[in-house]
């Protein structure tokens, strides 16, 4: 045999493979960590491809930290429409109207009710509300042949409404079913809800999804966040966005242990990512330094990842320049992603094109980004611009290799040659002795930038210098 398709049973010790080369895990969110680890241990160095519309936080986290490759298919099949999603309270009139409308346009309806003990009562209610509808009931405790016959009958259009448990969640493609009700939606996970919503709208008709929930104040905080996420992301291919919400709600999971999700809410997802990246970088530089040198080869070491700026200047987009709060936050995020002078100039052009000439505060904000770039390269972890002075704090670790680099030597030489402009001194701080670089007569952000530019000669900074000269000219 060349290909074998199976369930979890493939991890059974009795199943032996001669030369396994590729393992494809479909509906990955249905597999626990232990099963996935067993699947990987079937054979060493096996290529693994996992498929899922909503990856669990742990798997998603592996991709975000670049431990695994991630591909996202955003293109929907042709002639598909987004599913219109509504959160409603249990209301017989709404159910009756929606079911009647769907049947009138020749479609079919799913009604998800995940309690077998009273599923017949729910089916009876729908029959009472819409007497002309043909109603079927399906759940996992039915005899296999009866269930198969029922599902085939529904797919062939023999009845209008299928009242079932979550067994229809995956793998069912009924192009004529275009309305779905999910009862007690607050009890389901994000992945389950997204997948059940995906059972409708698989043809070229507009589809509707109704999440039936108790009032918001009765639901738990997490349940409310899940429902709000599904309301927010209704467009086609939004599974990745929904999955990204999962780490915020449940946490990102234990990367080296068995937990699928974990609580990082207290520090926030971005802070967690930052701490994790710092820890990995530290291991690369210390315990696994030789290994990474072999794999990556020689590369320029980055000693400062992020320079903190503390200033009494206004570094922001003013309210009267961009009055929409959401838009301002988006622009701050976009600005944080800019990595070079060309990108910053394009960002500035877009701002001017959309909102008009930059006010002084916005110009200072863009210059503060340039100051950060220079500070990163000359080893300044923090810059304070207050009361007409600028003070830069060098790397706190006195044993750091940075102090042996060419960049630090250049800073020393510049300070010696221009001692009337700046000085370096050692000062006792809460974190121990720190080397400080101080400039006087810094009354504007532009002056701060001009003071730092000569300290680090790189193509990036030469571009900045030319740009600043042009502006002043």
C-alpha cells in the first residue's frame, strides 16, 4: 500500500510502517497533544502537514514563533457569499420566520441542539411552528445504518429541517442547506461554532447563521468573547482571524508540555510573545551558540532589540489631525512595523495624502522612530529627552560583547573629539552601574536626531541625514 487513510487508530502500537514519508493530519483541532506526538514518533524525520480552519492556540503559537511553517488559503471558492451571522435570544417567532423563509426559497435548515435527552421535543417544537416542514432527527447514538440513511435523505432533499447534535460539524457538504440555528451557542468553543456555521452557504445562495444564547449578562466572560469574535469575523476565510482570538481568550498553550491552551491573559499576548522571543534569543546566544553558528553562519549580532524613549515632547498623532481612535491605533501599529527609511518615507507620504500636512507632533513621532534605530545600533537601551537634555543608557550588562564592538569604539572616539557637545559617565542606578551618554541643549526632537546621527554611520542613517538636510534646505 502507498497511502493509508485512518483515524486515531494509526497510532496503535500494532500498526507498523515500512517507510513512512508524509503524514497529513486533517481537522487537526480534533487531535490531542499526546496523539499528535505519537503520530510524529511513528517514524523520525517524517514530513507533517496539518490542515485546519481554526488551529488550536498551541499549534498556532508554534507557527507564530516560526517553529513551523504556516500557509493560509484566503481565496474562497467561486460564487460564495459571506454567511450573515446574528446572535439572538430563544424566540419562537424568529425560528418560525427563518425556517419558513428558507423553505419558501427551496432551501433546507440545520438546527443544532446538543442534548439527546430532549432533542425530540425541539424537533416537535419546529414541527408545531412550521406544520408543512418535514423534520428529521440525527445524533451519534443512533444505529449507524439509520444515521447514514437519514443523512443521505437530507442531502437528497427528502426533508427540510435536520435537528441534530454536533455530529454534522465536519465533513458535511449540503449545498442546499443555507440556514443554521445553534442552540445554547455559549456552551461551544470558537472552533466548533466556526465549523458549524460553515455547514451552510456552501452553494451560491446567501446563507444565515443564528447563534441562540442567553442574555449577555448571564453568559461567562469567555463565552461572551467567543460570540463577539464570531460576530466580528463573518467574511469568507476568516478562520485564521478567529483562531488568533483564541490565544487572547484561552492563552497560547504550553509549548513543551501537553496543554493545548494556557493562561497568558494576565500579561497579554504581545508581551508574552516578546518575553518568549527574548528567552529564545538568550538560549541562542548562550547554551546553543555553537549550534546556531553552524546552522546560520556568521551574522551581525543585534545587542538591543527595542529602545525605550521617555520624553516630555509630544510624540503622537493629535486628535484634531486623526480624529478616529481606531484609525490612530492602527497607524501606531503600522508605524511600529516600519523597518527602514524608505518605509518611513512611504508611511509619511500616505499620511499626508490621507490627512494633510503633518503637524509638529506627528513629525516628532516619525523622528523618534529614527532616533530609536540609531539608538539600537549604538547600544542604547533607553533614551530620556527632558529639560533640554538627552541621556542615553547603554546596555546594562557590563560584560556584554557589545563593549568590544566597532560601534561602541566609534561612539567613544566621537565623544572624545566632541567633548563640548556630549559626554560619557558612569552612574549608579537601581539596576547597578550604568554607562550614560549625555547631550546638552536638546530643545527639540530634531536636535536630538541631529546629535545622534554622527554616532552611527550606516546606509540607513546616511539616508536620514540627506532627508533632514533637504527638509531644512
